[in-house]
C-alpha cells in the first residue's frame, strides 16, 4: 500500500518545481512583450533578428501543459458528484478571477484615458462583459478574439478546460481521462473539417490539445515509479526542439512546434530527481512561481509605463531597457502578489470555506489517490 504522507510530500515537491517552471515561462512571455513594444515603436537593436527568432511566446504552451498536469494530478480522483464539480469551478474562479478582473478594469481605464497609446481603444459593452466572463468575443471592429486585457485570451482556454474537467467529474474517476481526450480530439477534428460558429471555432483550435498533454503526463506520473536527475535531459531536449521547430519549420501548428516541446520540458522537470529538486524546488523560485500569475497579467502595464518614461528621458539603449523592464515587471509582480493577490485569495478562500462548512463537506477522495 502507498504511504499517503510520502505521496503528499512528493506532490508538494513536484508542485514547487512546477511553480519554478511557471515563473520561467512567464518571464519568457515578458521578454517577448518587451521586444514587441520596441518593435512597435520602431526601435532597432543589435541582434534583433536572432532575438526575435527565439520562441519566447512558447511560455504560454508550457503554461497549458502545466495546467493539464496540475488539475489532473490534484482532482482526477475526486468522487463523482455535482457538488465536487461545482466546488472545483468555484475554487478555480477564486484563484483566477479577482486579479484578472482588476487588470481588466485597469485596461478599461487606460482605454478611456490614454487611447492613443493602445492598439485597440474602443469600449464595447458586449465585448467588455464577455471579457470579464472568460467568454471569447471579437474585438470591436476586428475579427480577432482578444479580450479587453489582451493576454487574457489564454485564460479563455484555461476556463474552457476547467469547465470540461468539471463536467467529467459527474462521471466515475476511471472514465475521466478518456472522456477528456475523446472530447478534445473530437472537437479539434471538427474544427479542422468544418467551419464552426463562434465561439466553438475558438475552442476547436489544436492548442487545446496541450492541456491534454498535461493530463496524460499526470496519469503517467501517477503510474510510473520513476525519478531520475537524468530526466532533466528530456527538458533540455524540449528546449532544443523549440528552437529547431521555430527556425526550421515555423509553419507547423503551434500545438506541434511549441506544445510537444512544452510537454517534454514539463515531463523532464516532473520526473527529475533530488538534484533538480534542490534547485527548482528552492524557496525563492517557488515564490517567484507563486507570483507568476500576477506577472503575466501586470507586465504589459509595467513595460509600457517604463517605456514611456524611457523615451521621455531620451536615453534609449534597447538592451538596457529590456533588462530594466523585465526586472521591473518581476519586482512589481512580487509587490502585487504579497500586498494584493495573496491576501485577497486568503480572504476569499476563508469565506468560501465558511460557506461550505455551513452546507457540509463535498465528498472527495484524498489528494494522494491514484489516477485511473
């Protein structure tokens, strides 16, 4: 019989490593947006072509694989009931919505106050409401499905995955992974064959398969008693594959050229041994990982503010700005996390726990229960 205490301790170690990987992924996205802002302002910099060839945006794909892994690892064994499914969704909303709503509101303020600094500044009630509700909606005057806060497009996919996962929680645990894969593959296939109406065609993008990569990885991690520091070589192979696909086969779909390497990167970290854990699981990296959500949502504000100041000072050194903007974004995210996000989450979790206590506990199996 498995030792539950050991299983839970191992789970915490894995999650700490993944928090560190979350930070690395978020930091890569920050770097990408820094250089995008320089590009949009017509600022050239040495090594421009080489820097832009690096697939910094693949941090999103790593996020999706991690989400699939973490959600499956933590919730796939919970008992089948509508209460468990509802509890799962409420907890996900508590984690994601307050911070996202704050920065969406801040973006609306920016659209009203400084519209000339933004690519899209038209405020539309339907688009705004959909943005707050994590519903894909075309931008005013544009066919692209970006919410008010541009980077929130990834959260629309996240919430879709959560809703699908919650739906499988109405079924016995042994069927859930198969249901997720069957539904995801069928949806993507339908999107490739037919032109689906909105928002189905948004959800039918093959990028949703990246969540399923994480689901499969969680099942493998539960089943295989394999840990080795050599596994980090798989993560290194994933990084190499990212670069090769981006430079040699840029026309491949994102789910292939970034999703598969993202799976290798996450798998290499998950299956790695104590040597990797000593570094990836260290407290500073875990803390940065905890603040990665705040970093992802807030960095565009920080980068644009610093760029406005930098241009006014007329001391433009592109590489120096890239460093200052990246570090400044990380520092701002830590401040936001400790002063705003963490206290808000603690307050909402306590309130929800109090409400649940009055209604009775939601039936669930232990976190260490084996996956199907």
